[in-house]
């Protein structure tokens, strides 16, 4: 912060008073509105970003022009202005946090090698990492599952956890929440978020306070939008820049207002609501936009329900799903153990800023308004391959039956209809298995396990089911993985945990588990039967992601559902059971039991909610992060010192992104010629398809490398856990078992071969993408990838961009890009190029054996036109104009420096 006199808007610095008479300073948006009257009609989310721009206006990174541009935000305008948004803090999860920590450690190594102080590399804002992505459901259906899974987790991840412990002692502002506490987004909601903040460097009396804001290295960071915090997911690459003092740069967004009216009907859950919202907003094409909820329906929704809706913003494609601060937010802060002083300051600050209260209809200006009457929402699931594909509960059985024999391009499974009802014996389980069988039923993921109403509903349904004599089918793998220990505590106090356990839902771990592909394996016999009989099995989970091969490589149909529906489908055992008309199962005396017989009433849920919001419990639980981190964590010995010594490891290695680093960037020509095509992809290629995720196959390039380095198959662990080692990760890039490179011709039945393969040119030789990349790089031949709509949709996986760069791919040319992945490609020095109009690689008639030139005329500029020349083997040339998706001036600088990390490192070392 500069001195008041040096600040271009010093007159906006005012004082607010709390209820008990304490004072604080703040940069007043109401005062700014005297100069720019438009401010009072801005969406709340834009005003919170504006406060950061106003407060951080230093004339260098943030200028008075930036303040003026955002203060004059118009609902419908061409979005060309760039906002430098300085965030309050950064949150990480361990899969994305470890490579980020590795990059920081590598920067310190570079600083030391150049004779500079390693301490020049230090996060300038608080950084919190929660270890939540590493626990796997190896053990389930037993009271010992939690202990056994955690024991395995620590055995597998010892080297990673040693590295994190080094980071905790090496960096002053870097904290770690050890395994076994919860999922980052729930911990963020319940514990990290403190309402309003002041800088530790601010010695003023009174100091300047400002709202919480953040970026996180997980796309579901948007869960925090439920308590009025502006924040979203970014790649680890952008998060590092934010940690090291760079503003998060973005184009001024559109803000879609979502007006909620009415109230949910009995039996309809927050999960059902969020699946409706997701389907509606995907249809509205809100990618890259803020969504802000308002109206009487929004005001009536409890904070956990708001957080559930905010959490799934990546699924509907928005940057945020934001709910303003109001009485509900304050009540949530009280119930989750924030201090009286924090709550008082939080409420006083937001009221002083004019940011308190749910906006009424017509009060603020929005780009567009979407409406939903909560009374129209019905029980739903989503799937079988995408979270936006909502299905009414009563239509699931017919939908699955239809998709079973539909072609793959119609989202189907391309199986002969006559095989649908066939069943096959399982000797070990003394039962049979067939299509549509629920093989995994998992109460998991941040989305729903943070929400007491749906978790208590699951417990109540389990209680009624057990009392009615119902049991879970033997082929179902059941698991309970709450988002924090608080959930187990209130389920225990309500007397509901024993009933979940009786149905096999024993506590398996505190982490994301099934939702990120850590479901653990199925039995050998089930896996063999799926493969041999080409079965389309199902998973039902209370998660937010159900992309192909994410949950389990052998389970093709994955459905998102509320926790009580997860329990109900575990009992029914097959998704072709219509739970609206058919029995869930047979209970005592062979009596048919229907879903309506065991579904909890609103009163039963409300009566148990008192166990869920207990301030003392929350404080006691999170105090243990420092006082009782757990015996496993305490026993880990990390190295010490300011610079990491990079011991030999197959988990952590010094990343190659700073090889040959010099203080001056070597000039790079953005264009290139004679490039070969690495892949031709269709629509909705996700970061799960691109980035290494889930289990490592023995026959894959990564599996072969691990075996060559003495790692047994049983110790492969997951790609996510090995994100700190580039040799594993680059071999796993584009290696997903379900990815389809359309350069490979389909077989005689029209079925497209799956897996990370390509045709090497010249010669048309089929091989792994990794192997082809090595050959092209050895021959100094650049490569490109062609994609369709929504390239890079899904989680904010920085390795999707890092792996692309390390494989020598110079450009990705697609119909459209998902927000985070586009930014990450630029951040790694890869050109994102977007087709214009109706152009696509299909309209160009590409087959993959062409050569490609990318011609950039003159100086590199944001969103400029670029010429792509296609040269075919018969000598025919074709030219097409595409748009450069380097969107902002700062991204041009990043690209010229070879990426965001070298750019930031040069700045820090120069200072």
C-alpha cells in the first residue's frame, strides 16, 4: 500500500465503526460513486473486484485508468479492458500444490545458481494447502477402512509429504493442513475464510480492511462464492504468479444475473437444484462469465445450499456462481466458529460498503437475467458422461436403456440392444452381474458432503432402509468420504452413522476419493467380467464430475446424485430400476419397499440440523490442525533449509521449465513452419483427457518408465500423486484410456480406437503420442493439435498445459477453449488459436498427414488474426484465418518470456 497522499483515489479512504465501537479504514465504493455514479448499480461481484483495483491502485501494475474502466462497467459492451485483480490469498490442494511447490523450489535453485538470495522467492500473500486428493478407497465396507486407507496413503506418498514439510519450514507464508482433516473447499468454507482482512505489513491505527478474495488451484474453489467471497479456480501456473505478487489478469466479464423465486418442494434436495442450475446455465453459454444469484429465492437458501450451487460453477462453465453477503452468511459464520470480533467486523465492513443484503429484482444491472422458480425443480441425476446432462429420476431407467445401444457420437455405448438384460455369474460374491449394475456407490466430494441437509438425509434414509430390512447388493462397492471431520461428528451425534455403516457406507477417508478417480479398484472377477462381456456398469456418486474413465477405467456410465439417492441406488443395485414406480428392494418378510417409504421428511432433516452447526465443535476440530496433526504426519521427517536438495525420487524432481535460464529472454518467433499434426480431437476434450489422471497402466509409457526405475506395479500410485515428477507426467499427457485421436481410422464396425496413440509422419506408423513426440522433437519438427468445441473443459489441471509444452506442441487450434486451460496454454508458451465462424478441422478435410505453417504477420498483439497454411501431401495448399487467443497485453509478455514462470522469476530476481 502506498501512502494516502500518493494514492490517486486518496479521498475514498474512509473509516467504519463496528457495533462495539472499534474502527477500521476502508476504500469506500460509495465515495467512488460520487465520481462514477454507475458504481451503485454494478453487480455485487464486480464491486468486490473494483474494491481490490481501487485499493491496489499504485500507478504501475494497477493504474487509475483500470479503476475508471471497471467503475464504468456496462452490462453489454465489447470486453476488451483488462482487470488486474490482486487477491487476498491462495488455496491449494495437494495434487496441484506439489508441482507448484516444485516450481517455487526450482526458482530458489535458479536464484542460488545466479548468486541471488533464494529468499527473494517467497509468497507475498497467505497460501494454504490441504492434502485431500491422495487417499484412495482401497479398503471399504469395514470399520477399519479409514485407518487402513490412511496407512496406505502415507506409505505411498511419503516422499511427497516430506517435500511439503520442507515447504512449510522454507516459506514464511505457506501452511499445510495434513491428510485426514477434509477437502480443501470445505475446509476453506468452514475455516480459512475469515470475512475481512488486513495486510500484515499494515501498521496503521486503525489499519485498512478489505474483503476476502482468492484463487485456488482447483476448479471447485468457486464453492467459496456461497459466502460472498469472490474467488475461482486457476491453474497452478496462474496461482504461482498470484502468490508471488502478480495480479490475476482477466478481461472484464459479463455478469449473468440468476433470479431465483419460490421454494423447493418437499423431497427435493440442494443437489437436485444444482443439477437444474447446471443444465440451464450450460445452455446459456456462460463460459468466462460471472453468474450472480439474486431475488427472494436466493435470499431463502441456506449457505450450504448456496455453496453447493457455487461449487459447480465449472460444470456450468462460469468463472463464478456468486451469492452476495446477507444475514444467512453471518448466521453461517456464527455457526461455524468464527470469533465474535471477526463476525462484528465482517458485518460492519459490508454494511459500510453498501454490499450487505441480497439484491432485489431490478436493483442492479446485469448483462442478462436467467430465471428459475425453485418450485419447478424435481429429483434428478446427471450423466452418464457429463455433469450438465440432467435426467429426471423417473426417466433414468429408460434413458440408460436408450443410450446402451445408441452410437458413441450420440453419447451412447454402441452395444447390441439384445444384450442389455443379460446377466453373468460372479462366483466369489455368489451373485450375477449385468449392464446398468451399480458397481460403485460413493458419498463423496466437496459438492455435497459440505451440505448437512443432504448428508443428514442420506443418514435418515439409511436408518429407515435398515429398519425396513433392506440391504445393499453384493456387487456394490460402497464408501463414505466426507468433506470434513465435522460431518462424521454430526452424523454420530444424530445417531445416523451406524445405519450408514450397516449398509456398507463405512468411513473410507476424508478426501475427494471417488470423484477424482481415487475409487480404488473393483474385484478382479468383476473387472474380468466387464472386459470379457463388454458390460456397461454404473457408478452413482454425490460428486461433481463424471467424465469418461474418471471414476474407474472399467465403468462407463457414471451418474451424479444426491447422497440419499446414492444410498437408494446402492440398495436397488441397478440404474434400470425406476425408483419413482418400482420398489427399491424387498424388506422384512419379502415386502416391497418403495423410495417414498424411506425418504426422510423436511421435519426429520430440520430436527437433526441442530447437530450440524455447533461453533464449539468447529473451533475444536480446526485447532487440531496445529496441535494434533496426527501420528502419521508427525512421524514424517522433512529436510530443512531455504533451498531444496532434490533427492533421487520417482515422485519429486526438479522441473525442466527453467533449464538454461538467463535474465534476458531469448527472442522467440511466435510463428513456425513444417509442423506435423499430433492429434485431431472432437468436441469436449477435457483436461481429464489431456492431463495424466487416475491410475497408471503397466503398458503405458509412464508405467514402462516406472518399472525401469524399480517401481513395482503395486506401488505405481496415481498420476495425481506423481504430479511433482515431469518424467511421469509428460509420459501420461494425452494417455487417457478413453481419449479418441480421430487421426486413427475407425474399425470395420465404425468403433473408434481409444487411448493416447497417433500416426507418426512421414511413414504413417502408429505409436504412443509420447513416443511420437520424442521422435518429432529429436528431428526438431514442431507439432500442433486440432480440437473442437470446449477444448480443455473440466478441472484446472496445469499439467494439461505443462505436458503439452514438454511434448513439443507449439499450438492448439480449436473451435473454442475453456477459460482456465486457454490461460494455462499461454502461461506455458503454447499458442491457443481459435477457428472463426463455421471453420473446423473437419470442414478443412484434415486427416492428420498434412504439414502446417502458422504465420504471424508483424508484432504479436492480443486476439489478432493469424494465418494457418495447410500443406497436403499431394502438393495442394490451403489457407485459413484463425484468431490468436492470447487475450491480454500481459499474456503477450508471458508468451514472449517463454511462459508466466520465467516472466515472474525475472521480475523477482531483478527486484
